[in-house]
């Protein structure tokens, strides 16, 4: 790696000051993407700002709604009883990103900022209606997660802006969510395609639904039409199939070493269907 | 600026100060700056697990940790697993079950497996395989490694009883 300096601010203000005076700095959380990319020469900087000692970025607080600090490692998410109970799908997603060693370091905030089309956590965050809390010197803004990624590896953060946390609203009663991906092995792999869904039921009727896909577009893909088509419909196999086909139609995949575009489109329907079934069961039991 | 940084940390129970460049990984600091070469470099991008160390009670791939991040932390490497000349039951089981051939992956497997047994003394085979998914071995086909971990778990359980 090329030479860089290192700063580990203890407060958010200190971090923002440092970042404002070094707009080309790189922010480090778990480092499981950044250090790999810097070593490969794909990213360069003269300053790395380690965000792990900033209290706001380490906050994990669940009181129905969830505040997920941007540097909280995956292991803390699936070890937290309150999170596991309120957001089981999020705990599950945190346990399939990389292996145990990666989960001890990698954060969901980092997964979001890295903006990979294949990021496992992002479709679920979108389905759950999560927002990104972004802070800069002198202000802050909040952005829906579906608007955060702009291209492969690119996001809306401007120099000097820092992702502090991800906010997930409290799910309505009788809600369920699920993320499913397809990988050719059991673990430690990148999604060929993935589907994150969330549904809310009132009796046998779906009253709200959100669906998002991984690895089938330049960014994680929010398929609003597929979720909207479920609203007011009975929670039946027929409704689920209809939404799954809408998700498939919305996918814009490429062919690469992981799979062909056709195969990925096929997977979108299968994964959306299966994820919806699981989310509906969860909502019925909630 | 290009100044080296002094890092104060604890490695295998001993307080250590070392000087490093911020760009050096913890793996490089251990091997090149501190001459603790038990921790191995494999892929150097977090996939193979050969460089696994324990950092504040959690296993991490030390190639994806900066040496400067070790400031004030507790690190256990493969050098800290045996007690003097007394091998840890995991080390003994790896030998007895022939759970290694070339040996490059072994320190990582043992540090990772120890973290599992420290928290879950009686893991299922599935759990062991899942836990060790971030450690690659190109020689053994894994079965012997899994058997060694199971044997060590049994030995540790017996010692407690």
C-alpha cells in the first residue's frame, strides 16, 4: 500500500473537522473492503480516518426502531437479543456476510458505503424502509437507503460528509421481512442474485410491502412496483407469484463469471417468491 | 508527514511497544516488526484465514487490520496458545489426527477453533464447519481438521469434569 497517515478521532466533531480539512481522506470502519481496495491500488488516500472510536458510530440501540451506528460490526448485530427479536432478518443477514473473522470487523454501514451491487445488507435495509443519517460540519441530512448508492462503488456522500448511522423504523404489527441470496457454496461468497422483502398484514390482506434486489443492476435495486402490487391483495401464492414476476421484469442484470443475465432474472423471481413466503409466515406469527 | 507511529498493545499477555508505518497491516507488524512469524500470510485479502489472530476476544484476519489499530488492544496469536512447552489440546489433537500437511493454514485454524471452544465447549460438526468457513486448507480436505477440533473439545470437556 502507498503511504498514508492515520487518525483515530474520539468524537464526531473531531472527525468532521479532520475530514473537512482533508476532503480526500478515506473513512475506515471494519476495513474489510477499504484495505483490500487500497492494497490493490483501486483506492488511494493520504489520510485514513478510523471511525471506530467515535461513540455515535458505535451505537446499537433497539427500542422497536433501530439505530445502527455505521461502524458497528456484524457480530454485535446478531449477538444483540433485542435486535434479533425485533429484526431477525437483519441479524440473519449480518451472519452471512463473509465468515466469522470478517463479521468481527465488517459493518453494515461499511457495506452500504462500499455500494457494491451485490451487497447483502442493502436490499433488506431498503425493504425495511431504512434511512441513512449523514452528518457534515455544520449540519446533517437523512437519505432513504434506496437513494444512497449511485453506481458500482459510488454513493451520494460528498467530501466531508460522514455516514453516522442507519435508522430503521419500528415495523408495524404483523410485519415480517426476509433476505435470500443465491450463492453456489454455503458461505463466504458473493450473491449471484439476492432479494430482500418486507410485508405487513392485516388479517389475510397485505397492507404494505417493499422489495429490493441484489446483484442485478448497477446498484441495489428498489422495485417499488413489485411491492405496491401486493398492497390490498390477499397473502396468497398467486399474489406472491405476481410480485415475483414484477421483480424479475425490473432486474437489469449483466452476464459475468457468477452467472448469465438470464439466469439472474430467473433467480430474481425464485428468490423474491421464497423471501415473500418466509416474510408472510413471519408476519402471520408476529 | 510520513512519521512512523508508536503503538502500545498487549500480545499474548505481554505489553509491547512497537513502531510501524500506518499502512502496515497488523500481520506485517507481527511478522516483520515483531518477528512473531507464527501468524502466516496467505491471500492477504481476508479470504483464507491463515493470518487469523484474536483481537479483544474476537477472531479477525490480521491482514485486514492496520497495525496502528492495535493501540490499547489485547491480541492473542498462535504463539500464545501453548503454555510454555505444554501444547494446547487443540494443538495436540491436530498432531494426533494428522489435521495438517503443509501447515501454512494451521495457526489460523487453531486460533479460530480456540475462540469457538472458549465460548461453545461442545459445538456440533455443522457449527464447527460454519465457524471455520473463513479458514481455507488446500491439503487435508477439512475432515481431519473437524475431527481434531471435535477431539480437542472432548478432551477439554473431560478435563473440566
